[in-house]
C-alpha cells in the first residue's frame, strides 16, 4: 500500500511517500480502506523530533482516520465489512499511524460515521472534536448560561470549542487574527468575535462579560495566566492544553481568592471509553446538524510533506495561513 512515513525525525522533507506492506489484521481489529486523514500539530512535533517518543521505523504518520471497513478480525463484535467508521488516537502506544491506503484499528477506537457525513468531515472533527468535548464537559463542566472565552476560534480546536460551547448553551467570546477569520468565528456561532491584532481584546472581554468569564480556554502554547485569571469570574475554570515548554508566571493570589480551578489535559491520555463517549456526543451533534467540520483545504496524501510544512508554519510560526484542518486523501 502507499503510505506517508518517516525513517528518521527532522524537517518536513524527511516525510517519504511510497510502498509499505499492507497491515496484518489482529483478532479485535478492523481493516479500514482509508478515505481521509488529517494533520494535527502533535503529528508535526512527532515528525520533527520535538516530542520525545519511541518510534519504530518506518513510522507511518497520522493520528486520525475515516474510511470503510473492508475486513474484520475473528474477535470483532461491533463492526462489519462495509461499515463507514472514524477513529482518533492512532500512531501512538504501538498503534500504527493512519497516513496510508489501509490501516488496522482495534474496534475499541472505532466510531460509526453519521449518515450524510463525508470521510473528510468526519476526520476533521476527530482529534480536535474529542479534545473540545472532553475539555468542555469532563474537565471544565461548562453549563448553560455561562460565558466562555476561547483564544483562536477559527483554529482546529478553537472551531470545535466555539460550536460545542454554543451547543451546551454558553455565551461565547473568541478571537481571530484577520477580518475573514473573525467572520468565520461568527458563522461558527460566536456571540462576540474579536480581531486580536487590531482590537483591544481585554477591554472588549470586560465590556461583554463584566462579571468575568466562567471558562477561559487557552489554545496558545504560551498561556498568559496573569491575563486569563484577571478575566475569570468567581469559581472560573481555565483550560490549558498546549505548550509543553511553557513555564509562565502563575499569580496564585488572584487565582485562589476567586475559587478558580485549572484544568490541564492531553486527549491522548483519555481512555478508549472516554474517547468513545466524546465521539458519541460528536456524532449526535453532527446528526442534528449542530456541529460542522472546519476544513481549510483537502490535499492528496502524496503531499503529506507540504501539509506538514503548512501546519508547522501556521501553528508553530503563527503565520495564520490556515483556518481549520488540512485533510489528506490517499
Ligand atoms: N492537549 C491536547 O489534547 C491537544 C489536542 C489538540 C491540540 N493541542 C494543541 O493545541 C494547540 C492548538 O491546536 P490547533 O490544532 O487548534 O492549532 P491551530 O489550528 O493551528 O490553531 C491555532 C490557533 O491559535 C490562534 N492564534 C495564534 N496566535 C494567536 C494570538 N496571539 N492570539 C489569539 N489567538 C492566536 C490562531 O488564530 P489565527 O489563525 O487567527 O491567527 C489559531 O486559531 C496546539 O499547540 C496543539 O498542539 C492539544
């Protein structure tokens, strides 16, 4: 099968596209003909060597997949050939990555694709959707009527946080780096969308939420606790989920006197059961027409190196070249 893989870590040029052996199916695995995969920043950190992880070479890139089951192992109970499925959390803990024509996935990670949803849409809502759902519901316990602020509302995670927070009944304030992206945030449902490059975001947050925000979701890799905590309401919750190297100052006083709490998490630590529960919510919201994938562009899998270049430029170098997910098709 064709696959996008690496034999060493390094810049995007280390990504090779070529033939690798087809996967061998284990008892509880389904063989999936891949319809679409997507790029996540974590894939960029793994490929570059920035994230210390034991890799067996050739290492196939990719965390997420959407496609069709073509064969099932003898122990598979929940899926059959012909089922359309999506999964996240591959390419880690010994599981192969997804950037290939076929991938074998344990059924515990598989979810059905709702009627009418394309493989491209399903995959673009997988890792980022699970992240947003877990962070809002399991970690921050966002409630209807509360106000949420999310930095970067047109990004991969941000676009899911904006939509899900609205679905959960919250009021949403968000930011983006251009007029066009501010408009995208409004279309996603944000009540207040601000241009962080040209507007006074702090003043606007104070105006729109004089009592403070109940949940501050930080997608930036350099969280500014001074700033975020100053905006938190009584019993406010802050979600941090990016920036492994970040060591910002933490203002203990202003934090505890408001009974605030801090919620850090990495979606890949969530158990298969927790991820399935998040996936069920995602599928339900998609079926109800409330949640939509935010796809920036679709490229052939053979352009995996170019896709990594774009993602790295956008997320790490903050070029702002993307507004949502890059989807790749074998
Ligand atoms: N912990 C986890 O489980 C988990 C899961 C997924 C992702 N992550 C991490 O979360 C981070 C975001 O991931 P992603 O996929 O959403 O990346 P992304 O699609 O590149 O989004 C980054 C966002 O940051 C915004 N941004 C950049 N500079 C900003 C600034 N100064 N002020 C406000 N917003 C700014 C961008 O907005 P503009 O484009 O408008 O500039 C964009 O919306 C990454 O570091 C990733 O590794 C963690």
